[in-house]
C-alpha cells in the first residue's frame, strides 16, 4: 500500500498548572486532534515542595516543580503522545529539556518569554519556544498547514484550567 492517500494527523498537547491553596500545584494535560477535539486528559495530584527543596532550588524552583516534575509526570501518563505541547506558563518550557517533544508558550503581550527561543505563528497565536530548542519552531513550521488559520490555541488551555478547577472543587470539597 502506498502513502499517497495517507492523511496527516497532528496531536496537540495543552498543559496548564494551578496552585491549590495550601496543598501545592496540580497540572493537567489535554491531548486533542488538530481540530481541538479531545482525545485524552490527565491531571496530577497536588505537589508541594518541602522547605529544603525551596532552599536548594532557589529561583529555579517553579521551573523544576512545574516543568520537570509535574510536566514530565503528565507526559509519562498519557497514552496518546502529542506532536507538540502548548502552555501559557513560561515555567513549563523547562519540560522541553526532558523530552524530545517540542514545548511552546502562547505568550501574551510582554511575557517573560519574548526574548527566548524561536517563534511560530500557529492558528491565531504566536508561540515561543525554549531558548535552547529554537529549532522546534522550524520543525513545526513544516506541519503548520495541518492547523486551521482560524484556530484559537488559547481556548483549549482555558478548558484545561476549567477542568483543573472542577477537579479541585470536587476532590477538595469533601
């Protein structure tokens, strides 16, 4: 069978974290097809660094906690691996140092990531990539035709935040 009629598929991962009062941070990862239809969702239990970790990690604590610890856990849990991960939190770009999957931040205005990495317009968003992995923007540019120009990549991130908030309400309201 030849690949001439083969349809290209793009799996997008949308990852967010949120702080749960007094309990630490939780994270969520939504995997969708290129049209935004959900394929899989995973979330973590709260993770709270201890005082020793706070001291030892210093200013890199958030990137380690959110990107490496929570982000890696979520990526390990999903059975459908995404072709790329999109977030709104620059701290989650740290995940890219622990996976071969490109990670991008949908930056708003004067975000902390404006001078880091390459950029790529995808759908209606400008994505910024980790400074050590600028090649990711060029690699993904070859697949951008799979995403409609009208795609709103911020909308699935909002769905993840809402799902995390609902999980917190349900689990911690007991």
